[in-house]
C-alpha cells in the first residue's frame, strides 16, 4: 500500500518534470529576469554598494536572485492547477483512486524539483556574472533551495485551489509574489531599515530562505543556518498542510 | 432482468436553494447500454458526478458495482472508467504518456501496463500516433484516446457524458462501433448521455429520461415512444415529453463556486 502511494507520487512528479522540460519557451523565458537583475542591479548598483562599505554586491545579490527565480517558478508551478482545471485534466486526477493529499503532494514535489533546478541554473549564470560562492557549504545551499521551492509551490497550490481562472493571477503577482520578493532582503541588507519593516521581513518565509542561502554561499547571514532551516521546514509543513486542505475542497 | 450494476434510489442534490436533482431513482442492468437523457439543465451531469464520486448527494442512496460512492469512493473509482463532456487529457503529454499516467494512478500492475496500453491503442487505432503530443490530435482522436484510457484499468462500467458531441457522423459511427464491440465482447456496462436521439435509437437497451431533476419516462426506446403517444422518432417523443422551451445550460461546479464567492463577498 505504501509503495503503491509512493509510485503514484512518482507518477505525478514525473508529469510535472516532463511538462517543464518540454516547454522550452518557459524554461528560457524564466531565465531572462534573473539575468536582468544580476546585470542591471549587480553592475549598476555594485559600485554604490561598495562605496557604502558593504563589500562586493554580487556576492550579496546572487543568493537573492537565485531565491527569486525559485520563488517565481515555484509559485507558478502551484498555480498551474488552474490550467489543469481549465483544460479538464484535473477531473482525470480527481476521479482516480488516489487521495487528494497524494495528488497535491506529488505535483508539489514535481513543482519544487523544477523550481530547484531553475535555482541551480541561475546559480551557474551568477557564477558567469562574477559570483564566487564559498564551496564548502554547497550541500546546505542545495537544501535551502529545495526548502524555498517546497514552501512556495505549496503556497501556489493553496492559492490556485481558491481561484477558478487565471484572471486572479495578476492580483497574486502584485499582492503576494512581488511583496514577498521585495521584502525578503534579497536586494538590500537589513542594517538600518526601520524596525517596522524589519518585523515584516521576519514574518516573510522567503527572508529565511534568502538568509540561509546567503549564509551558505556567501557567508553573510543574520541568523544561524539552523534557525533558517528550522523556520523553513516548519513553514513548508504548514503550507503543504494548508495547500492539501484547500486542494481537497476543490470541486470540479 | 440481470442484477443491477448501478442502483440509484431517491437521489437528491441541492446547491444552496437550487435543486439540481430533485428525486431520481433508476437501475442500470449489468452488461446493458443505458442512455440517460434530458434537456440541458435537467440534472444529468450532476447525477453522473454523484455516481462517479465527484459530488456528494444531499440525500438518497447510490450503489455502483455494489459499492456506495460516499463511503467507499476508491472501490467505486476502480470500478468505472469515464469520458467527460469536455476533454480531460494532458495536451502537453503524448498519447502513450497519458495512458501511462492513468495506469500509474489506477495501480495497474506494472508488468501488464505496456501490454494493455498497446492493446487499447491498437483497438482505437491510435497506436501509430502513440508518441505524438495530444495537442496535435483532432477532436475525434482525443475522444478515442479518452475511451482507451477509460478502459485501461479494466473497469466494469464506462460512463460517457456526451461522448460524440462536436464530432462528424463518420467519427460518431466509429466511436459507437468500438463501444458496441466492448459491450458485446466484454460485457461492459455503458452509461451514456447524449443529445443525438438517433444514436439512442440505434444502441440503447434502456433509456431513462429526466427533466427538472426528476425521471419523467423510462423503458426501452419503443416503450418511451409509446409513452409519448406512439411518436415516430425518439426525438419527437423527447420533445413531446419535455416541452418546446429552450433550456439554459446547467451551472457547473465552477459557476456554483463563482456564485458562492459572490455571496461571500456580499457579506
């Protein structure tokens, strides 16, 4: 029974992977933004950043941009459920003898894998742009990428379960994804931000993702890696739970 | 009459104040081709959704292949295949991958999966196109693939919600040939809805006609015609029994969701 469920999770995971690697335009298109951020901000703001005594901006920025691309890909993977609903495929999974949790978990795992892969690609691009990571903590860095991916795929799933079509997508971009990104400390250091903003940052799961990733790759972090990882694990369990609950209430 | 394969008693479904299915009872004999007819909005799709575990009834009882969909959903889900009114394939996958995915979700023994997929794709004459993406398929090909997919886990019952809508007469004939063959060779029980009355006259063993969520006629095609006053065609009988008024399409779950969301916003 257990292996049966695992196999079903694998099948649903495989579907997400196949779909992702088949849509090349999406693959290439999603790399445009991180490159733009690395070039425009990295080279544009770099000198100012260095003058302010903060050191090399690329070292600071690259983990943030990696986190960003994982965030976008992960949310989008979750939101894809809306497409499945519109194109009817969701019904096929809903009448199958598979629990709703298994469906949600399998596809979230697939989405998270895709998003993590995207993070690795951006990591390599950042290295071309001049990023020089510390190589000792690559494994924890990979773990942080996976955790960020899982948290936000689950969030995307949760949101998509409440929406019926793509009209709400812009709303999500502007009121969820963008604030989560800009208030994550991905682009600017925390020192000197007003206390109110600081608490907003602390309430943002991506903050811990960026902090952990930056700690592992650049040796700059506010919290210990254990704290960051702990928070992310807790949030991902919470979001997967909420996502599964909302998903189980979908009617097709 | 054989043991009923699907048994429905006093089935009711309400969405808020709206009654989609008022009181429906019928039996589907095992191995029969059963036509479930009615105008748009009569409650056909809602009934199918209740039979196939997608929607919970408000009251009444259902047995599908001996199991209650509200209590033993997974047993019911193993017992039937379904072809929905709208396509439900993954367009970005190939025909073979769609089949493979279905086999995985239904727990088809892995040793048998490849053989069964091959047999069924040959049966619906899509084996040559097994590695083509489904988005390159015509409407008729998609339907055939959905029928093949619906049979992959060897169900005893096949539900078809308007399987031939939007298809040309050649394709419609073709699809019914497959279905009749399955019914004859494997004893598959076929439960279908359609608006093409000529199809019903040609293939159906039993007919149930519903309107406004209630059964208004039942029996063989001949019996329905005589109930309507010995009409020449089933189409005449259908119009005589359900009236001339044009119906609005019944709201799907998504529309109901929209209504609910609106009601929520008003609070």
